[in-house]
C-alpha cells in the first residue's frame, strides 16, 4: 500500500471529504469519479480486490492466534 507524500495524502483526504459532503447529490459512480475513483476501470477494481484479499489474509492470521 502506497502512502504517498504529505501533499498527496492531503489531496486524497480533501477529495474524500468532498465526496462525503456531496451526500447523494449525484449518481454514486459520478461522485466516485469526482473523488478520483473510477470503478469502470479494471485496474481500479483489481486494486480493491487486492486490498480486500490482503485484509482477509490478515484477519485469518489474527483469528488463528485466538483459537
């Protein structure tokens, strides 16, 4: 996971906050695009799948510790 520079993180945070502020003022896919997330692109969807896979693996590792 790339954390980026402080300026990049600030820009991402600003886009995210604007997404939250927009509420339901437009179609969800359009709001996401304005926030910099284009779910019509295979690479974007694959990134989400990869992140979810990483989180599930982490959860499995932690769950195995409490058995």
